[in-house]
């Protein structure tokens, strides 16, 4: 039981001494990355930079004990920070203290939601976030984050907003107050990061930028020339403190908590599964991952942390630098604790423009142009879903954008299953096989007196009218020569009560017109429904066939029908597969 609750114990029980060096190096490397990233992401969330280090301490230690991924690096991430800022910012709280309290209480709620979903085994719930929705949302969020950080590059004060038209209006309205020295330094920071990435992406670039920024402020006296610095950062570990309860306003917090909880988990599980493919020695448990993230956020909120989830960049570095177990996150936590205890004065002269540049370059890497282009070429409906989510996220708001995107994806799913593919079949020359006449028009034989139709979905209340409409359209095309309609039912795995009534009516209506209805290839569960619903009494057992070829042959040779039918009838009654 302990190993199920604390998967790290399973790793340690078979721990190889050779793993220690890799875990240690990976942990320190991730810790080094976390210092500037954590501080930068705290600024995105609207929190003082020190809270980024708090979020890098307890949560990743808790995840190291409880998570099933051995390489996933948990901590503050840009997307969660922006969602938090958008949600809490919309509450229009007065004062920094009230804002910080609200963020920490939200973190507790996010953890409780994730923990509850984990215990309810709802790990698959995240599948409702389709890739077009995620891509559209992520690209829009990256633009909003980048524009929101321009205040540090321009050296002006801009109100936080999750709507692009508001951000652009604020930016253009502040251009007259731009600090040219800050702007120049911001451009240098961005160009330097891009150049260093092209030289060697494995360099600790954010840390180098932080060090260079601090040195520039100290040696050139840039603070006196108008460059804003981080300033005093409290030294020491965060104290244990219960979040200020705001249960009376739970209605305002819950939608934000649900959104961040699900999006954070989706982000984490997708990264964890990507890394898992390179490590067949263990398996990811999605529900335990939910519980681990939940515990990380809950316990983190007791030590002034804001919401955390898996980071793609840090997880990749953690894996590439040799992490074999989640012990690397323990070493990373120890490194962050050392920074909090001894090194916070070093960051006093850190220019905020350096952190702004780090964020802008990082988040614009989240914009994926290849995927939308692929959808445009191959999946126009999903491309429109992506664009709709992108536009809604930019114009309406982050949380509203992703919720509406999910609803649109569900509507698209409903449309697809209510308008499934229907194929008109013909027999391939000199064979017993039947194929779609639109795909194999030159190789198939089509009889004027027979309509062979394949319905590629279950038959239920949502698509029954579409089925009837398409069937009668094809019947009308055939004209008066039509005598037989053969339904290839192989893809139909279920027929609900509404569809059974419709099917009986169709059989009777066609019979009155002198057209015989036959069903071929029905699988066991579908045949059971044909018998239990009474359709078989209207259809007639002699019109139920094992294969489409048998049905077509019996249409041409009615005398053979009884002999072929006996076997199918017997199989249906025994409820075979």
C-alpha cells in the first residue's frame, strides 16, 4: 500500500548506485533552471518573484514522493500562471495582500479538485480537451503572455488583462512613456537569448541572462538610470500557514479551479507519457498522477505556493541530463531550499526586464504553426475549431476561451456521430468482396435492382433520421427497377429503441412498395437487439444473412435463401460474438 501511495519507494527498493550521479546532476540542473523561471512565472501570475521559488520547493518534493513518472519535472509553468492571473485578476481585488491570499486559496482548491478526480478515477476526463482546442488555446495564451510582459520591456505600467484588444489599447496608450534604456536592454536580452539558443540549446540560458542582468545593473548603475529591479527578496524557507479560507465566494473560485486543474493535468500527463515512451521500465498511472498533482498543490498552498504542473522544458532537461528516478526532484528541491536560505540577496539587483525577456522568448516557442497548416490541408472542420478557440481565447478571455473551445469540440463530435459516413457498395469483379462504389468505381459491379448500403456507426436517436433520409435518397436514385435493399450492418454495434422503431417502419414502408429489405453481416450484440426488439419478426429470419455476398446471391436465387439462413438464425439465438 505504501508503494502505491508513494511510488518513489518502488524506485528506491531497486535503486542502482549508478543512478545516483545522474539523479544528482539532473536535480541540480533543473533547480538552476527553476530559479529564473520560477521568478518569471510568478510575475506572470501577478505574484512577487519570491513566490516562484516557493512554488518550486514543496510541490516538486511532494510530487517526487507520490508521482508515477520518474522524469516529469513539476513546478510553476507559464500557462497555469496566466490562467491564475486571468481568473483572480477578474475579481478586481484591492491590494497585493488580498490578491496573494486569493491565489493561494485557489491553489488549495485546484489541489482538492485534482485529488478528488484522482480518487474518482477520472484521469480519462482530460480527453475532452482535444488537440485543436489545446493548440488554439496555447497559441492565443502565448500571445497574451508575451504582450502582457511588454510592460517590463517598455518600462511602463500596464494593467493585466486576458483580452487582446484591451492589452493592445493599453500598450499603444503607454508608448509615450516608454523608457528608452529599458527598451534597449529588453531588445538586447531577447536577441541574446535567441542567439545563445542557436549556438547551444543545452546552455542554462535563463540563468546566464539573470547573471548578466545583475552584473549590468551593478557595474553600470542602471537602477539610477530608470531600470527597474526585483528589489528585496525575503530570505528563508516559506512558513507553514493555512490559506485564508474564502468559502463564501467559492462560486467565483470554482470555475477557475476546475479549468486550471484540468488543463494543468492535461499538460502534465501529455509530457509524462511522451517521456514514458523512452523508458519502458515503468508505466504511468493517470489517476495516481492526478492524486500526486493534487497533493502537490494542496501541501504547496500550505507553504505559500501558487498552482504547479508538469513543465515540458524542465522535464526534457531532467531526462536528458540523466534522471533515472524522481529522486532528482528531491535534489532539485534541496537546491531551491539552499537558494532561499542563502542566495536571495544576490537577486536584489536583478532587472525585471531580464525576466520579461526570458518569458517572451519562452512562451512564443509555444506557438505551433505546423499543426494548423496540417489541419488546413487535411481536416478543415478541426482547423475551424482551432481558429475559433484561438479567436475566442484572445478576445473573450482565457478561461472562457478554453471552456467554449471544449463545448465546440463536443458539438463537432455530436455532429459527426449524427452524420456518419454511409457507403454504397458494389461487388468487385470475380470476387465475393464488396467495396464503396465511389472509391472503386471502375472495379465494382452494381445491379440496378439492388441497393447495398453500409452505415458506418451505431444506429441511435441522434442519427436515425439522417440514416432514413440518406437511404431514401439512394432509393430514389435507383428508380422503379429497385427490388432489394441490403443493409451491411458490420459497423453497427448498437441500435437503440428509437432506431429500432424507425427500422421497423422502414422495412414495412419498403415492403408496401415491393422492395425487400435484408440485413447482412450483423455482429452478435446487434443480432441480439434485432431479436429482442422484435425487428426480426418484421424483417423475417430468412432476410438476415452472415455475409453481404450471401444476401446478394439470395436476391438473385431466392430458392437458396432458407438453407443459408439456418446457420445465421442459430448463431443469433445463441448470442455468439
